[in-house]
């Protein structure tokens, strides 16, 4: 599980408060924000809104895709995918095209079609998380 510090859509003050709650990984964040009640409890504990928690959760879900690391996070961010929601909003061809364009812009190798399809399909599997 990626460390929580890899989340880009979280303010440093909230990051510190989450760490004080013992939440050091995206996996732990996903666990403690699993239900609406747990999201509200977490929001109260770190003085954030439930929308903040949903935003962090959305990005954490993306970071937990198989074969996904810091370089892929930068790549997908460049492509306009900050979290799982943005991936769910596009079809597979659009996803591939945007990631390929971002790879060119960053002078990186484009992930294989199999990898891109896997991430896109995993996003659909996680849609109800």
C-alpha cells in the first residue's frame, strides 16, 4: 500500500492529523473511510469535510491499482486523472489516448495497452468503493 504522503490532493495540515490518527498508508485511509459513517467520523477527527475525505479516498483508490507507483501517479495526473472518478468518466479509448499524450509530454514510455486496460477495468471494479 502506498504511503499516505503520496496523495497530492490533501493539505499538509490534514496529512499531519491523519498521521496522528495512525493512518500512514492509503490502505488504512481506505479502511477507515469505508462507509459514510466512518467518513464522517474521520472528517470530524481531522477537522475536514466529508467531501475532503471522499476526495482523498478517490485518489487513494487510484494509487492502489495493480502495478501503479509514483511514476504512474505523475503520468496519470499529467493526463488529467487525479483519482478514480476521472478514470470512470471516460471510455477506454479516451483513457489510452490521454495517457499516451501525457507520456509524450513527460518524455516517458507509454504503459502497454494491457496495463492501461487493466487500470481502466480495475477502476470499474472499484467503482462502488
